């Protein structure tokens, strides 16, 4: 029984409180005693308060505070719909100072309740005398704007003035009942009675009881000196948790301090005019940040600069910071960065200063899947042919990097490193491994490459190309190139050169032999200029020495013509042929005159003559030979002097000069054959008679007598070849002697004339013929006309002119 009672209406005194209280109220004497409540049903019997000891007092205060804390905590849980009515004793016995202590207690008690019309509503009724029960604050009866804790604490409570008077507790409860009649449905209704304990003007307990019955929870706080029983009776049950007796008013505050401030829920904030926050900084105005507003904290009861939603910080000037990306803050409430709420997903992000979860969007590389984010994946990459891929993740999600390498002999086409981007695409095309190829090359001029398609198209590694030259060329530089596995040719093909070492071919015309042109010392000769062929197929230059261009005049003699062909590489060949011009024309005689015969008496004579003159087509000096020279001694008779002119080519011509030397005059010029001259000389001349030897005779009609006078030395008849020789004497038998007779006539066509001619001729001749034959008897001569007569054309060739007929004797 005792320990249970000990919890109710403990008197509480603190050392500090005691000292303070003595100063403030020297007329009163408080002892450290505990007053247990009178047991119900045992009225008037109160146990004596225990003698206070320091340790006991301390633990008792602790226990009292714990009990009050429990109640307050329960009320706080209901604070969202709570009606609190404070009945504050304003009587003269309390005094001004303690009245302020009472109000302080009220303030402290309220500190954990969100005073605002939508949560905890408050009314403060001060009471003293009957006519002085005043609702100083009443947020319950009528709900208006700006009825919040800040207004209460900063304006309304400070405005409550102390007046003094009696202690009309009953009236206070009546007033409370009046106010609570406006309380909200289902609200928790609480009355705190704070008094020094002595009530007057009527028993307040019945109305307190009816209020309790009505559901109002009543707490009573009193000074041990007061009417302890009355306070105990008015309080709700359990009494020990509703009735608190203290030793001084200051202890109310201490009690409240122990009971409250367990934690500080943020509560709600009510927007207020900026001027309410002017006290927060030294400048006295514009204390809040641009991104903050002045608000009343319904828990703290303080006007505070509160950063707007999306911002955190102290709220003072420059002290609001936007919530970082990935968080948001839906309300303007005080607090540090922890008041920024993380987005639902770790991989969400949001603009700085976001205010709602809707601001949360999936980060780059993620896509929304309900409230959460799913990482995006890029298209799957396959192992490349002839290569290898290695990725940082298997599923190829965002930010996966893949490295691609190619096998030996293969070359990477595309990026070696691929990164999966936020748009679920790789940052490059899928790489391929392509076989390395050696590039095509320009075939060096004149070089043969085998196989022939080598270098014309990209070659595979291992390809070998052989280089060579055409016949007649020598290769210098590389002889073979190979395509290496790195895709490069083993050597530079361009260093290969085919050098021409073969001379051109040239053939000359056959030797030419020609005769000089008539009366010329040269010949006009033409030939085909030789052409040359060269293995290079390129132009070949041809030179000729000496520089003859056909047709051309060549002098007598032999000329060797050399043609030389030279190709661009300097190889040369030559050929020669002869042009021979032969002189076949003998020299000509310009003058070849024999001198007249010379008659000398000497045996020999040194004759002279004009030198014969020769000339030749060659114009060359002629070689002249002669049989005699001028001044040689010549014998009588005729001597031939022969000149022969020979040109350098061996052609000759002769010229004969007849030298005739005669002896003394009238010499018998010759000795006839088979006969002789018989000559008789006198002083005037010589007579010679021709006589034949026995058996020889002269031909018919020959002259026998010749005479030469010394005067002139000329024989008469003159000497000629007609001078006869002697012939054998013979006799003809029936012989014929035919002869022709020619008559000159102007016409041939007159046959009568011709007939007359021949008859006349025949008659005349016929008379003559017998006389020829008269010398001998046995010879019969007659004329026979044998042939017809013709008229012949005049013929100059004929020695005797022309003829008309033919007669045979
Ligand atoms: C208070 O008590 C003290 C002793 O405890 C006494 O000396 C004093 O006179 C008392 N004062 C009053 C007003 O009773
Ligand atoms: C009050 O409480 C009752 C029962 O708990 C409930 O049915 C009623 O709706 C409440 N009234 C209000 C206004 O909350
Ligand atoms: C966010 O993404 C990372 C990397 O993709 C991943 O490891 C992590 O699990 C993701 N977080 C959530 C909540 O899915
Ligand atoms: C040589 O003969 C050619 C014809 O064959 C002729 O045209 C040219 O004039 C001649 N030259 C001389 C110098 O007579
Ligand atoms: C002259 O030429 C002829 C033939 O051409 C030759 O027989 C003769 O011996 C030559 N005479 C001289 C003196 O050379
Ligand atoms: C030679 O003959 C001529 C005449 O016939 C004659 O006169 C002369 O006397 C003769 N001389 C001699 C020496 O007989």
C-alpha cells in the first residue's frame, strides 16, 4: 500500500529550487516533505510527509518525473486531435512571480505538442476571483488563422498579465467546460489545473467529476500547502499519475523539463510573414535565404527560416542548399542533408532541388521498370571470326567495355574497344577481323612479274611474286617479293629495274657497184636506208658515216658506208657496205695528126710531130706511153708512132702517128712481082719499062712505060697502087666475062627509052667485040645479051654511081 501511494502527490523540492524560492517568497517556509495522498475512502487521514533526505528527494523527483513523462508521452501520441485547457491560478496567494512560473510551466508543457488548429488546440484560462475567470487564449472555441504555437508563445502568453484576487477554481472548470463544448469530435480533451491549492467560491469537484465523466482527463498541479484532498479528488485516475504536488511553482518547470523533450519530432510548419523571422539575424530583416520562407514550427513554437521543399540547410541567408541529384524533398522542413529523401532506386537520379519522387528518373544507361531502374544492355556481341572479344561483363550492360583482338595475320576493322553507351548502343560498329592484305603496286616498267596477277589485287600473306626481265634485259634490285603476315611486302618492288643490254639489230644493203655515167666522173647511186630493230621496242637512233643520203653522187672509187644504231640504253650496233664506182670509159683523143711525108736524101731522119692530146671523163692525170719520142731517127718509108693514154681505171686509147720519110726523087717506087723495071737514065730524067719474067704477063690494059723527070721527081703516070704486077699467062676456052653497064638516067619508068638505050649500046659494043679477039684466030668473041634490063634506084653507095642494066660478054 505504501509504495503505491508514494507515487501520488509526491511533494517535490529541489535544493536549487529551494534557494530560489526563499528569495522569491520569503514569507513562505517549504520543508522537504512528501505528502502522500489520502487514501480513498479514508477522508482526512493523511500520512505524515516523510522527512526529506537528499538521496530520497532526488530519486523521488526522478520517479515523479517518470510518471509525468509517461502521461505526456501518451498525450503526445494523441496530439493530432488534442484539446488542452490550462487553468492557471492567478490568485493573490500565488503572486506575480509564481504566476509567471505557472505560465513557464505551460510553455514547457506545450513544447512537445504541435499547437495548430489541425492538431493540438490550446486554451489558457486564468482565474482568480469570480468575476475574473478569463480565457486568455482560446483556440478551441473558435478556429482562426495564425492560431499556432508561435503566436501562442511569442505573443499570446507573454501578453497575459497578472491581476490577483481569489481562487475561483469552480469557475475555472466551468469556463473549461464551456470551452470544451466546442471541442472536436473524437478529440482527446485534457485539463491542466495549476494552482496553489486553495480554492474558494464553491466546491469545484462536482464539475470536475462531470467533466471527467464527459471524458475529460484532468491533471492537477498544486503546492503541498494547498487543499491537497481537493486537488486529488479533481484529478483523473490513476491519481498518482494525474495529481502532482510540488514544493514550489518553480518545480513545475523542473517537472516539465524532466517529463518532456524526450525527442523532438519536426512537427508541421506554418507559413508566416517574413517579418516574424526578423529577430533571427543581426540585420533584423531579410534573415531567411532566398530559397526559404519564415515559418512557425508547431512543435518548437519558433519562427524559423525553413528552406523550401527541395532544399535543405539552416534556412538563413545563403544557408539553403538544393538537395543533391538522386534525392528529393517534398516538404519545406528544417534539417540537414538527411532530410533529402533518396530516390526509390539507387540508379535513379533527379535534378538538384527535386521536390517529388516523380522527379526521380533513371540514370543514363538505365530504364524505368515500375519504381525501380533496370540497367540497359547493348546488343550482344559475338566472338569475331579470326579474333577474340573480351568484355567486362557477360550481359553487356551499360558501361561494359569490350576489347577486341585479332588473330595473327588479321587486322582489326573498327574500334578495338567498344563501350556500351547509355542509349543501349555500342559506341562503335561491331569490329571485324579481316585478313591482312598486301596492297597492290604499280608494276615497274619493263619488269615481268609472275604470277602475272601479282600486285594487281591485294595479296594474301605468303604470296610470293617473282620478278624477271625480258630477253636482252638484266634485272637489278629485288628478284622476289613476299607478302608478310603483317600485310606488307618484304621489299619495295619499285627498286627492280630491267636494264637493256642487248644491242639493236641493223643490216646494211649489199655492196653496190656502178659504172660512171656517160662522160661523168661519178655515179648517181641510191639504196634503202637500213632500219634497226631493238628488243626494247623503243626508238632507235641511226647515224651514218660518211653522211651520205641516198640518192647521192659517188665519185669513182670505193666508199665504205657505216650505219650505226643506238638504243636508249646506249647499246649500239653497226654495219657497213661498199659503194664502188667503176670508170669504164676510155680517154678520148682530142688531137692526133700525122705530119706530111718528108723527103730526105739521108738514110735516116730525126722526125718530129705534134704531140697528140687526150682527155678523160675522170679528169684524172692520164698515163701516156709512146713507142717513139720526138727527135728519134726514122728510116725511109713509113713508121707508125703509137701513143696509148690510160686512165687510172685502166681504160686506154691509142693514137697512131704515121711518119713517112722519102729518099731521092725518081727512084723506082717498088719492085713488081714476077717482073722488073728496065730503066734508062739521062740528064732530064729516067725512063722505065716494065717487063715480066718468062711465063708471066701483064693483065689486060696495064701500063708498061714510066717516066720521071728530075725536075719534079714525079712519076708519069703517077705512082699508085694501080701500078701492075705480072701474072701467069693463060688462055680462056669458052670463057665468060660478065660485066655490068650502068647508064645514068633521070627516069626509070620509060621502057621504050630503056630499050632504045640498050639497042644502041648493043650495036656499038657488038662492033667493038670482034676487034678484041683479032689477035688470035682460034678465039671467037661475040656479045650476048643475057639478062633483062632493069632500072635501078640511084645508089650513092655504089662506087660508079648508078646503073641501068646488066650485060654479060
Ligand atoms: C520557518 O521555519 C524556520 C525554521 O525551520 C523558522 O526559524 C522560521 O521562523 C519559520 N518562518 C515562518 C514564516 O514560519
Ligand atoms: C470518431 O471515432 C469513431 C469510432 O472510432 C468513428 O467511427 C468516427 O468516424 C470518428 N469521427 C471522426 C470525426 O473522426
Ligand atoms: C544500380 O546499378 C548498378 C550497376 O549496374 C548495380 O550494381 C546495382 O545493383 C543497381 N542498383 C539497383 C538498386 O538495382
Ligand atoms: C639521181 O637519181 C635520182 C632518181 O633516181 C634523181 O632524182 C636525182 O636528181 C639524181 N641526182 C643527180 C645528181 O643526178
Ligand atoms: C689497152 O687495153 C686493151 C684492152 O682493154 C689491152 O689489151 C691493152 O694491153 C691495153 N694497152 C695498154 C698499153 O695498156
Ligand atoms: C725517053 O723517052 C722520051 C719520049 O718518049 C724521049 O724523048 C727521050 O729521048 C727518051 N730518053 C732516053 C734517054 O731514051
